[in-house]
C-alpha cells in the first residue's frame, strides 16, 4: 500500500472519530498553515530583546546560587566534564550512541545514516520515509539541544570559556541553518517546546559569559520568539493532546516568563497556566498514574509538573490543591514502581525523553523527581528511597535545598503493595530492602485517547527475586521501524499468553489500534496467611484468561494460569528474561536461569505441549537492543485447563505422585494437584502449603476451579494443629 493511500486512510479514520469541535479545530489549523506559509506574520527583524537577567521574574534559582560551589559526586563530575569536552570536540551522544561531527553538525540529517530532510516548509515535510529507513527521533533528539546543558554547567563549574564558546557557536549555527518555519525541526511542536525550555536554561547558565554579546542575544531571542510564535499557533490539541501538549505548554510558559513582560507575554502566561493545570489533572488518574500507561511518560510528565510548580511558586502564581494532590499521587506511583535494584520497569512505550538532563549520569533517573516530591510534600518515605540528596536540587530549589532535605525525617513507605485502580496495576514487594521480591502485575487496560503509547499486555507481569529483576518488559527500541514497532507492543513481546497467534489487540498504525477492548479486572487479596495477586481478562473471543501470582516465601513465587474456553485454541505462554541471563533446560523438566552472578530455577507444571528457548532482546532506552532469552510454551486445548510455573531463587526438590507434584521449599512443603472438575467440563487445581512454627503446624489449601460465573473462582482453607 502506498504511503499516500495510508495517509488518506489515517485522515479518514480520524475524521470519522472526530466531533464537531475537533473538525473546526483541524480546518482552522489547515487554514493557518496556508496563511503562515504564504503570508507569514511573525516579526523577522525585531530588535532590542532584553537579557533574561533584566526580567523581574524569578528563575528556579538566582545567579548567586549558580555562583555557589555545589557538591557534585566526584565520579559524576568527571563524567559531566568529560561529556562537555566531547561536545567541545563536536562529539555528541544521543540515546547512548556517540556521533562525531568533524565538519560541523548537520541539523537536518539522520545521525544514524545518510538520509537528510529537505529545507522546505515544515508542512511539506515527509517525516518518515519507509524506503529510506529513517528515524526522525534521532534528529529531533539532536535538535532539542539538551546535550548543551553539560558544557554550560561545565562553564559554571570551571569558568573555562571553551565550554561557553561551544554552546554559543552551536546555537548560532543552528539558528543560521534553521530559518523560521523551514525543515524537519519545525514539524513537531513538542520539539520546539523542549528546545525553548532548554534554551532558557542555557541563557541563565551562561548569562555572565562575555560571549553572550548583545548581538548574539538578539539573534537567539529572535529565534526563540519565532519558535514561541509557531508553538502557540500549533499546539497539539487533538493531534497529540498528551505529554506532547504538556511539554509544549511548559516551554511556552517558561519562555513567556523570562522575556519582556509585554501584552503578548502576559497573554501567553495566562493561557499556558490555564492549559497546564487542566492537562496535568486531565492526563493523570485519581490513583496518580499517567493515563498513557507508560512508565517513562509518567516520569517525565512528573518532571514537567515539578518544573511548572517550582516556577509558579517562585513567581507568586497560585496552584490549586487538586493539582498538588495529583502530583503527590504521581510521586507515590513512582515510589511503588521502583524495583529493589533502584530501577523502574519500562511498561508501555519509551521514547528516551527527559525534560531536563542536568547530568549525563543516569539520564532517565527517577531520583530527582522523587527527591523534589520529598521536599515539596514533606514525605520522609520518598526521601528514604532516594537516599543521598541529588545535587540537582541545589539548582532547582535554591540554596535552602540542603537544609530542607536534612530537616526532613526519613520514614518507611506505608505497606509493601498497592493497587492502582484506574490503571489496573498491582504492585507487590516483600519488603523495602534491596534484596526484596517484587511483582509488577498489569491487570490490563489500554491508555486514554487512541492508546498510542500502550501495549497489548493484559495480564503481563514483571518479577524480581531477592532483588534481581528476572522477568521484564522488553521495552521499546523504535517508533518508525514498523516491523519492530508492531512486534514490541504485541502480546507475544510481553509476559502473558497469546491465543491462536494473534495479539490481544491488533495495531492499526504506529500509534493506533484496531479496537480498544474492555479493561481487565485485578486485585490483591489479603488472606489470613498470604497476599495473592489475581487478575483476569476476556479480550479474546471464547477465551477467558485468569491469572494468580502467589508469593509463597522469600524467593519463591507460584504462577497459576487458567484458560477457559469451549472450542480448540492454541495458547502460547511467553516469558521474557532480563538481559545477560541464559536458560538451560534440564532433563527433569526444570529450567535453570543463569546470570548476574547467580542462578534461579523454574519449574513448569502441567504443560503437555512444545517448549522452546529462544532469543529476543531488551531495550532499556530508545534505539538500543540487548540480547535476552525468551521462554515459550505452546498448548493446544479444546476445553478449560490449568498450568502453573514455580519461580525460585534456590533449587527445590521435586517429587511426583499421580496428578500431584510436591516440592520441599526452605521452610515449607508445597503440593500442587490437578484433577478433573466434576462441576463442569474442565479441570480443578489444588495448591497445598504446609509449614510449622514452634507451637503449631499449619496447612493452607487453595482450590482453583472452573466456575464460569466468577472472575476469580478460588478458595482458601487453613487447618492448624498444635505441635
């Protein structure tokens, strides 16, 4: 199918879904594009832009704070200065890859190859060319100029003019080669908003440099005004009213705050404040989870929110209690998603975005937003998880940051698990230590609007045993390589079950789906003896998938799956492991997982079909892929059945007798038995766990059956006797 025909189909699909207000918006936008192309209204020769320092509004911190010596960890300071030196030498790192520009930066060429976008009006740019195999994400990342923060900070730390010279030279070069409204760097409004926000920081960091002459300032400010003018006219209402819109508004708000306060700036400030507050509340659920249901988008939306809040507080703008409460809830989600090894799962899409990377170390760190939440909301539990105060707080909160941090008393987070009801996420951990067991269980829901950044991952889960991530979401490596794009958000690329070779939801474009099914159901059940994570969905015709995760003891998790159906289907169980692990199948059916300096053990139970160990990959950031093993089981069944998998951090002794399989765990005896279910066509499963204390011997029995009138048909029975 030709690219033109695909575009026509996308337009027709959008028009079919649009209401009257959206249709009017889109028609006005097209008229605006036409008028701006042939009759541009922006001021091309405006002179006399003031230095930011003359503006009465407050930045995050004042110049005196910038002048103070801040304590950056020695290793991190060395890395920062090294990164700054690389940029002085025209070597730029994007998404963890290094690109050299000995002949000067080509701002319009894909850094990965030879493809170059033409210097024509932005509305005529063909962003993705399937035949050319180009990826605009890389050129946009280059043109955000966030890497220039590091030489600007290096100038503040050392006073060496070579760093300021590199920043100013690259900014002036960009302006000369990117005339207003022309080329790939004027297409996406989010890129302009991010660039404006970054440029404000650069000018604040370099404001005392002799290289910022009045002529240079005038040139830079003229370009910033042209970008703000374009941004205001082409905000992503209806086109991408998600993190794109909040990032754009942050850029417009920040720029408008630090230019001459004329009528235009005042109008932009009032407008951007109104939209920002509305969108931050609208785009997050009552449980605090960003509605796109992608953890990295949640993180940098939280960054947007904090930068907006800090600027408002510093300049006397009111903030609603509802907004502040929602931001605190967003911090709580970030707290609970943190794995025991201090990383965060990559659930849903990941475009490698970051609002303000002041340091090249841990580019996508969750520590800075959580540390800001600790100070602003006086949350000792946030502080405890962050540990040492990140140095960035000096330049975000001012010289009082250290006192506020040290006066805040640490506190243990309340409880080890949380159900985020709006997002359908179940988070569980055995404790808050770095050797804890951890489960992130997605009961199943597609994101808001078109669910463009959601994945078909109903009942997928992440698992860490004794602090080590074992099963992971493989992440996202590309938005514009269409084969990889569809694979990485498909059901088969997640730790869940695929039916008849089809995904739970079929893609209908890079950021669209053919349908948006009903959400799954999930809860954490607290029984007298255990906590059990349960969830189910029925997005497939004739199939209901029910899944239980039972933490039995430290380092031991039992997975139970029930597939309810009435006709024959092919079920594929997928398990994606973290990178650097290898899988070895043993003769007794056990699978040994080796890596990270230790071994884990997997016991598949009641599988009768084909088992395969294959190779996939994990993408922790955009554009990168690291080999990782994949374990799959294929079952062909025509009636309801159970299967189970025991995950253990230590090898367990297994015995079989009839339909029963028994395991000797460290402190407990486990027996799992499968039988025919007399109540209906199908099976039942019994899990019996025995353990002994000084005073009594207890037996906990879980019975799973095939009742069709209950989403979670299971029962617990506890028997105790004195020793």
